[in-house]
């Protein structure tokens, strides 16, 4: 089958602007985990389509606002994450859980603001929704409910996310490639034998067990590591019983840029692909192990966690290299790519992507 996306879509500035306006401003975006907002004033700050967005625990409620002060327009939370009151660092304006100014230094020097005037200065608020432990935000006031957006994968993602135990690694890097190159790379195993010959290929993932729903897709594969045999048996037993327990490997795309995978329900990876420019992307991977009732961590589990971190980082470094090679080459062709049956999820992703770009509403 032919690729659906022309080569210039991977580097063209005008296409990148269309993606921001017609795609990223319309859909739900993964932000983080409910556990990132356990304490009052815990926050995550990010940009969606260039818009500075803040998600913060404000007096027990997880809210999302435009990360711009209403007074003189300073960015409020400067770090990517942390714990800090909802107070502007410039002149100290503070905001309540509704985004309304609640503390104004030297207030008598201003005209007396009415209640209505204070409400007019409230921070622009965005929608927040959860799937289990997963936190999503949308800039679109008319966005469909998150459960509908995720579709048939919603219940599985909820159970999976509630099964998360320790977050053992966060790996963030900038990749000099278009965001779609990186997403598409994760959606096919055709490259595994060559690119990941010393890592992922040794697990022998294979098959065409794909599922598709709306914009999203999944792949299920057996592995040569059986969870209740050999050296993996002790690891499997340590994390048993668990509410999310599968045989083999599961990989899910939540359109457009969240990639979730699990091996045997023991380990999990959540990768977020965030566009920076047409030629650069921020890649962030969160690695978890399953929740366990054990209060001790045996040596074999510590070794397993260390190997898991190293394995994931090596795989992603290998992917980074080839994605950057694609970005170098894509500027020099007018050909349409060719896709095999093993790349059917790439074809589906491209088809759904084009629906957004071709929508004139």
C-alpha cells in the first residue's frame, strides 16, 4: 500500500501551522499522571500548539489554566514541573482555584475592582479529564468526552494505569525529526530486526495482531520470554497478583502522540511525542513497574529495574538515530513511501491525521 502523507508534510512550515490549528488545538493531550498532582500546588507546565498551559493542584482540585498572568502577562510557572503556589513571579498576583485574582499586592494603589472586574481577569481555563491515573487536557471547549476519544481502549488503559507502581525512569530528549516520523517509527516492527538487533529483536516480537478504533490502534505480540518460566518467573511472581496481567507485549497509540506499551503487565512505558518545530521533537518516556504489595525489593528486582532502564534507553537511542536519518532524507524526495502489511498501523495513523488537516471546520 502507498503512504498517505506526502514527503513535504514532514518539514513544511505551513503544514506544521495547520497541524497546530486543525489537530493539536482540537484533541485531548496527555499531560502526566494523577500521582504527579498529589500535593497542593503540584504542577506541570507545558506548551500545546505553542500555547503555555498549566495543570496544577489548587487546593485539592486539579485545574488547567493558561500559564499567563492577567496583570502584565508574565509566565506564571516557569519550570516544567514542581510545587509552587499559583502566584505570578513578576508582581506577586495570586489566583484561586477558579483562576480569579485572589491576592493583589498593594491593592489600594489600584482602582477598587468589583467582583465582576476580578472575574473578567480570571485565567483562561482549559478542560481536564482522567482515564484512571492518566491526566489529559484539551484547548478545545467543544472537544468530545475523553472516554469517547479513547474509545474501545479506555477500559484497558484505565486498568493498566491503576496498576502502575514505581516510576523508575524518566527519559527526555530532543530528536531532530518531525513528530510524525517518530510516531510512525513506533507503529511498526518491520525495522526491529535491523535497528534493534541487539535489543528488542532478541525478544522476537512478531505478528499482525492489530486492533483499530477511531484514531487509535494497538498491536499485541507474543515474546520469547515466557512470564512463568526461566529467569523471568521470579520477576513475574514478585509482581503477582496484579490487576493488569497479559501474556507477551501490548503497544497502544492514543492519537496523535501518546504511545503506551507493557510487557506481561509487569513493566510499562508511556512515551509522549511533542512537536517543537517541523524538524524537531521533544520525546519523553516514563517507565514504570507494576504495583506490588511487597515492602522489600530483592536484589533480583533491583537488577531487573536497572536492566529495564538501560534496555529502554538503548532502544530509544537506536530509534532516535534512524528517525534523524529519515528527517535528513525526506527533504530530497517527491516519492510516496510504500507500506507493507506490517506497517498497517502507520497507514491508519496517516489516514486519521489527514482527516484533521482536510477538515475545514
